[in-house]
C-alpha cells in the first residue's frame, strides 16, 4: 500500500530513526521497536483487505470521533490510526492510506 502522513511530525515519528529518542520518551521501548516494523508491514500489503484482523495487527474499523478510519495494533496499549484515501468501503480497492496518529487505546 501507499502510505501518506497527516503531517511531517507523524511521518518522522513513523519513519525517521533520528526521532527514535522522541518515540522512546513518548511511547516507550516496545513501541519504538514495533512502530517502524508496522509501517514496513503496511507498505508490503497490496490492499487494506490483506491486513489481518487477527493479532498482532488486529485491523478494525473505528467509530465515533474516528468514524471511517481504521486502526491496527502496535502493542496491546498503542495503536496506529489511519484513514483510507481511495476505494470507499471495498477493502480490496483501498491501496492508499493516510496515517493520522499513534495513540494509546481508549485515551
């Protein structure tokens, strides 16, 4: 899939090794290790349908404030929130997403 980012900060947090200290400080060691891995894995899928709904990814659609968005697990507590940029509701057609944020679940 093609990934774009909401802003430069989230892009750097997700992709830049120079931001590793910031990730460690804000999210901890496990997220600092797993977040770059999740980004690489997301890029390797052809469409959103290929992202597993089972652990460790646990792709799921969000509601409420994030209606229309999806999330995958980074850890049990942290998730990566993104929104589709194409394909409407057909997960096979969604091959571009915008990464919105890393968040602690239920915060």
